[in-house]
C-alpha cells in the first residue's frame, strides 16, 4: 500500500513539473480561473487577481474580471488580444513577458493601472491607444511603438528604465495631462512627434544624445516647465530651441555645475542645481 502511495505521489509531482508549475503548492486554481498568487510571480499583486493562462487564450476567453495577471506560460500579449475590454482596471505583467503586440489593450477605457515586473523589449504600435483612464506608466522597456499610448488623456507620468532605446512617432500623442517624463542617459532615438500634443509637461530629463533636440520636442509646454534634468557626460551651451522660464529649476551634472551657473544662456532658468540634489538621484546615478 505504501509503495502505491509513493508511486502516485511521485507521478503527481512529475506532472506538475511537466506543466511548468514548478511547485504544486505555488498556485491553486478554481473553476472560475482564480489563482492564489505565488510570491515569485507577482509579489505585490492582490490575492484575488485573475490569472490568464494559455488555456484561456486557446478557449478565446474574454476576461470580465477587473484585476488581471498572466500565468508563467504567457510570454507575450497577442495582437488585439484584449482590445476594447471595458472591464479591466488593473494589470500585472510577469517578468517573462517581453512583447506587447499591436492594439493589445487599445480601447480599454477602464484600465487605470499597469504593473511591469521585468524588462519589456517592445510595446508595439497602438498597444494602449485610447486607454483614457490610465494614470501612470513605469516600465523598463526598450522600444515604444507608433501611437502606443496615444490619447491616454489621464496619463500623468511616464518613466522608463535604463534600457529605453527608441520612442516612436505619436507614442504619447495628445496625452494632455502628462506632467513628468523621465528617461535614462542611454536613450538613443526619439522621433519628433513622440510627445506631440503633450502641452502640460512640467518635468522631464534630457538624455545625453538629445541635448540639441529634446527641448524642441517638448517646446509646446515651455511656459509650464518646473524641473529639467540634464543627463550629460559633458558641458554644453544652451540650445537655441530651449526657451526656459524663471520658475523652472535646471539640474545639471555635479562636475559641470560651475560652468552651467556661469553661462548667460542657462542663467535664464530660475535656478541651477546639481543632479545630486534631485529627488531622483541615487548612489547608482539618476533614477535607477
């Protein structure tokens, strides 16, 4: 009898491994798709989150739940997979998800919050277009596609990790409430219309390779600027397309502080401070 129990227990454990669950105790699913979240998969997610799996995808299940997460077997979000879903309010993307395809969440007008746990290679064209309730974006992403967040009219901040490389035309078009945009020093490509219609910008960083373009890209909100962060490996004269106002503070690399403060052009800013005094500066650098 004991041999039989051991045999069946062993078989059950092997089946769990084959299904990619890692541990039978990590997640317990019910008929309605509710799954208890494991710490490794969604540390900050609520326990009542609905986890969408490959079976739901195969069955073409349309979630009616407000809180959505993804099982470990979901590696990308397919084109139009959740388009125009009016139920979704909060989403957790697991660390294995690297690609969000075209129109994946376009028109999800109830979506307020998105949480990213890993690096995302691409958020593709119009992926979140028209998500009018989305409030903040904090993601370590490489590429943001055409019109990806266009008409996200409640979006207030967009912050990107150290891998951001390319932001395409219209990516944040008409995000009229967007106040803060923070990019790392490694940023390489921003298309001219990336922030078209973002007339409310108050705070933004200027990556190293964009000292002669970034001010022009966000010029529509120049009168509202409050904080500008220059992420540079050298001192440079103020670009002609920069129109600062006296109410804005300019943060510059500590090593070049004296040079910026002595420059008549940069003196048009209300004050010039070292980056080390900004709230985003850490021992590892700006906003790590």
